C-alpha cells in the first residue's frame, strides 16, 4: 500500500478594498496598486475668451418715412395721434355743418353709411397698429421702393372710396337704407375675419414682403384653405364700403386694391416658396390664394 501526502497552500482571505489618497489597494491573493487618477493642475492664466454671444436681431418698429427721413418711437406715435385727431375733428366739423343746414335727422339719414364705414376703417387701423407690436424680427425684406409703391396704391385706393372724381359720381347700386346696411354689415364681417386671421398668423405677420427669424408656415384657422386670408378680408372690407357708398369711384378703388395685392401676392409666393420649398408647394396644391374657388 502506498500512501501519498498532498500539501496545499491555504488561500489568503480576500480583504476589502482600502482607499488611499491616490487610488485603491485591492487584495485578492496578490497586492496590486491601481493607477491613480490624473491630477489636473490649475493654471494661473485666465481662460481664453470665447466668441461673444450673437446679439438678437433688432425688432422692427412702426415708422413714418418721408424721403430720406425716418420717424420712429414716441415721435411716430405723436404724429399718429395728431393725424387721427385731425381726421376726427374734420369729421365732427363736417357733421356739425351738415346738421346746421339740413338738420340732424336728414343729414344722418343720407350720410350715415359714409361715417360708419370710415369709423370701421379707423378702428381697423388702431387694432392693426396694436397687433403689430408682436411682430417678429425680420431676416429679409422687399426693397423700400417696392414697399412705397404698394403703399401708394393702397392709400390712393382708400381715399378713392370716399372721394368722388369727375365721371365716377354715379351710382352702381340703389340708394336705399337696406343696401347701405348690407354694405356696412359686409365690411364689419370681414373686419372680424381679418382679426381672426391676424391672431392665427401671430408673430409671422408683416406689412412688408418679409421672411422672419424662425419663420413658421401657418396652416391653422383660415390659413387651412386660404394662403392670404388677410388680403381676402381687405377685399371684403373694400367691397362692403363700396356697396355702402354706392358710387362708381368706390368700385374703382376696389379694383386698384386688387391690382396692388395681386402684385404683392406674387412677391410673397416667391419668397415663401424659396423659404419652405416642397412644403409650400404642397400647401399651394391644397389651398386657394385669396378667393376660393376663383383665385
């Protein structure tokens, strides 16, 4: 019988890791030192300055441009208040003079459509001026000459609604209270339509042909089916005023307005097509520009 003895070295018990200031000592039968973490040395030199933050684009503000002079800020608002005050004083003076000659009942019975229609336009201008304060910053815009030409047509047509020219003083609708009331109702309805469209357009609105910073393609509310519903509202307000006044010069004013906005729509369609590409092309295929289903 052969006896054999086998001796095994007892395993050393594992000890928990012992932390030190430079790393960890780990015992697992053998002792090994882990690599210490890198030590970052602080430099006395100041950090290199980075590029300055980009300044936000300046917000466009309402301005009155006369030749090379541009009036903005509080001076613009003072001039605006003076102009509206002068118009109001002129209307009040004309009312008083007409009342002295004809009496209030006869004067109001004949001229009330003119004064109500003009009052709606004043209210529209005041609302639009207040809403324009939310306008976003502009990245690109049409030239000043293009904008001035559009304003010339727009303001000229506005005056032509109420000021008769030789050969254009005849009537194209009957001079009856019902016709006057229908015209005023149409103008007021499209005023509300314009306000609805303006609320949906929000900060993307501009009186110029512009592309805004972070411009969005709005397709809600009236913009779901009409690409330029504010212009639709302008056509409707002019048509209502023309019916209320009832004379040919008001109808000619509507024609001039439509020509002005036909030109502007072409410029806007080009700018938005360049900005949004295929998305705007798809929008055009599923919507009307101004007047469904005609235009």
